C-alpha cells in the first residue's frame, strides 16, 4: 500500500511551445517529480494529452476534410509516439509505465467499469505508472469525454485518489484575464461555488485540446465534491507537483 495515490493531468498547452511542438524537457520534469513522489511512497496515475499534436508533427497537414476523422488519424499516429517518449523517460528514472486508453463507457456501472478498476489497481500494485488518454482513435460522439479534464476527474473518483492535480499553462484561476493588471489569482474555491464570472469563452484549434478553464473548474469541483482536493496549477513551473505535496500554497485549490 502507498501513503497516497494521486492523479495528475497534463494538458497539451503544458507540453508544447508556441509552434505547437512537444517540449521534451517539460515531460522530463514531469516524470522527475513522479519519480520523486514514488520514492516517497506516493504513486501517481498520469492523464496525458498530446497524441493529436504528436501525430500532426509526424504526418504534417492532413488531406482529410472531416475534422473528426482527421483527429482520429492524428491520434492513432501520435499515441505510440507519446508512449515512446514517456517510456524512455520513465526508463531513465528506473520506472515502468503502461498505456491505458479508456472510453466513456468504461466508467458506466457494470463490467466495463470493473475492468477499468482492475486494470488501474493491478498496475498500481505492481508499481507501474498508468498513463491514460482518451482513445481518440475510436471515441466519437456519444463515447467521447468532453476532454481529458473529465477523464482525470473520473479516474480520480474511480480509484478514490487522495488528490487530483490539473496542470495547465497558467498559474490557476484568475479574477479576470491572467495578463490584466487588476486580475488576481483565486487561491481557494469551494465545490459548489458559482464561478461563471471568472470564466471566459474558450476557442482552440483541434490540436490544442478541447478543455479550457471552465472545463477544468467543472471537473475539479466534481472531484472536490467527492472529497478529492483538486489543484489547478502551472505545469511549466519547476517542481510544482512537489510543492503541492509539501503543502506550499500554489495555484488554485478546489476543496470542501
């Protein structure tokens, strides 16, 4: 048994630069922190975006007109590339990782949900880090998660995680635009608090991922309502995960 079990979600905007290319040192910093936690007897499940943009790096501009089919193709090409990157980095730290590609039905009551629990619990028992991502190659319409923020929240609830950490490209929730002079970081949020006044519309291209701050807060509040403290923090900040575990006040905490 481990002292804590933590779900960490890393978004596409954390792992890419302004040219929408994957930045390997960011992934290495992430794995370094997971390895440090493992040495502290804290095990993690990683929910990682990036397969679509990784596929686009390989294939380039696609000739496929249909947006959904194009996303499926990019994901199918990019997912093994993402896993190779993670496998190599985890191996450098003497750790093992595994790929988990759920669809939404895997969280519905019944045999699929139990299979998902058995898979995650078995990997954790063996000290293997599960790396979960929505199976974009087959998930369309009704079987899709809204984004990986939803997937991370569902996994956290599935395994009764002690914490959920959502890594994004800003420091957390702000009272206005993060770059505005009169905007300040909201450090604490309740699970039932109305946050509409803080949320701006989100417009992203297909390779950037589907989640915005509104989505992160929705699913953070759902996890928090189930007694899972959730943190929204800047994933590009060195050792931000370790800082959370050490009790330092970083980002936005969503909790009861």
